[in-house]
C-alpha cells in the first residue's frame, strides 16, 4: 500500500520524479536536485513534508508525560508557541526517534515525528501513556509545507493575510503560531531561515500553487538530504537509531540533566554512559579532493575505527562532506582515513556542521 | 522516454560508442543512464595512452546519489579524454550524447563493434530493466 500526500498531483504537474519513501510516494527531484539545493541556499525552495506525523498530546498530565517521555525537559517551555528539538529513548538508552515539540500550554503540546517511524512511535507513546491523564491524537488531516531559504519569509509574506502577517511578525527561530487555519512555525531542516506550515488538506494545493507562482522552487527529498547534511542535522535511521545513544549522535545538547529528579526514560543508562565517557561521538568529515563520502564507509583513526553515518556531495561547498561516528578521543582538525572504493583517502575532522545561512561554518 | 540516437552502438551497461570518420571510437554514457544516476558531480577518466579491453572498468561517473563504474565497450588505446568534464561534470546530464562524451579510443579490432547493441536492441534492454 503506497500512501500519497495531498500534494501528489502537484508534484507530477511540476515534473517530479517520484520514489517510494517508507511507504510514501514522494518527489526525489523535479529535474536537478543540485539546482533545488541551490535555490534553498540562495533564494527560496519548498518541500512537501505532509508525510510527517503530527501528534497532539493534550490533557491534565501532558506536561508530566512529556517530561518522562523525552530527554529534553518541556518544563523549559513557558512561552506559548516555543518549540524544542529532542529525542525519545527506549529503556536501553537508544533513540526511538527525534522530534520537535511545540508548547501551547501545560496541557496542550504538538509533536512532529518522522513518518518512517510513525507506527513504533505511536505504539511507544501509547504504552508509556498508561497512568497519565492525557490523550494522544494523530492529525493526518493536515498537509505540511516547508518553505526555506533567505527569501522564504519574504515570499511567504506576500501571500499572507493581514492577520497572518501580524501573527508571524518578528517571530523568533523555533516558534510556531496557530493563526486561522494555518500553523506557521520558524523551524526547518535546511540550515536556512523559513517556515514550516501545517495546513488543512483542503487548502494545501492552493497554497502550494501560490508559492510556485511567487517564485518558490519545488524541491525533492534529494535536495532535502544534501541540505540537512550540510547543516549537520541528523537523519533518523542513518545517523542514529534504537541501537545508538544520543550521546553518540550529537544529541547530548538535547538532554536536560537538570533537575536531577526528573525521571525520563533512559536517564540511568545515559548517566552511566556520561560518567564512563566511553561513547563514540558524531563528527563531521571533509574531503576536499575528488570523490564522495558515502554511508557505511569505514573510518580509520589512530584511536580505532569509525563509520560514516551519512555522506554526500555538498553542492554549496563543491566537495564531499559526511557525518561519522568515531572514537571519542578523535579531535576536530585531526586527519583520518576513509576506505572509499578500494582505496584510502585522507579527510579532515570537523564539528558536525558545514553550512548555515548559505555560509561555510567550519 | 529518453533519446536513443540510431547512429550509435550501445552496451547493456549503458555506454554508447560512436565510430568517427578517422576510425577512432568516441565513448560516453547514455541519456537513460545519466537519468538513473542523477546530478553528476565528479567524473574520473582513463589516462591518454591507456590500453583498455572490453569489460574493463575504465572510468567512474559519480553523482550525488552514487558512484558508477563505466566499462570499456571496445578494446584499444585511449587517444583523447574530455577534459571539460573536470569542471563541468553536469555535461553528462545536459548533453549525454554530445558535450558529455568521456574518451576516444583507437580501436584494436573494429569488428568488436558488431558485438554491441543497435539502438533498437538497447531500447529493448532498458525496457526489460
């Protein structure tokens, strides 16, 4: 059974090449993924992310439930609309999924989780909900469009009503606001400014067309992957999964250790890992010569072996970059080797982030 | 449906061969192949004077998506390579049968061309994929 988003016909009309993405028929590109990538870095591009799973968690115990469920602390959220990136762990400290949580009130939160992990996420949340006075409601009746790039906010702005414009005026990064039928958030997966817009399915095609007419380039999953990788953002299933600790996936910054009496799932395991200091870590790798680093290639360092979790050609930089899990003692600036197509090539270790707001950052 | 010029010969591994008037053969990859690979980012070519045999992996076309070996469809000596691809690998995408040519070979045995597919045969081979 292949799912189609509400924008499927729009993709075909724009000449999209469609692929299966975990049961969803999605656009991989509309011709050239590099041109789409560059549109987002220099102008504005949009992605259909309607396949992503929106889950509302509501009820008297919503806050207490989420303080147990995820590694970041939703108690930090006090301003309505503020968003939080975090991970949801199993009892063994492995990452079930990464997600964004939007705060509306202590009894009302919206979660956006990956589509590829939808079923296990919902099953896990439902299981953990026992004893909490909450409701968990999936919201499949919405489409979702991410508009990203230096001109994204201005181009969306030309389409908004006076009420909508007022609602998003001056909104800081990582906030969302419900205004009429639209939920507009300053979140994204590209390292550029922009919005993610949640919209009733009945209105999604019309918004997509208006964005096209406003000069926003339709972009597929291919460009989405090179953009997020340049931005050093993890992709679930490649950079982390249930066998990987958030400490080994550049997600330690999403763990809230304080207060120490907050008993989130996986806390004891993470605490032990932190004191042992033996978890590997996720770093960036840069290859300036010819060739492209790819997922699963072996990394050879003086401290032992590692592995590339995601690699690609960076259209912005003109050479290959990768995220790799390596022994913790490997340092930024080290030169290590990657086994690539029958030969060893030298690569430089960087922080796991390469491009932000169109600029090289390492 | 992608373009398959009738004057060329083809290998099932998606290389095309054009016999030039001077008796050399020009080799590239088909429009169908570039479509499968997507945006090209690097091309590795053989060296001039390399001696190659049918089936050797002699070049690599690397796209954003994957690295793909290119096999010699004929035997001979490499007499020219397309140096423009160094700075413009996207020529393989935009002009697979023209500006995206890879290298030229002085043939050891022109009768090898008869072992390759014609346009009809190549079309049938990709329809089966």
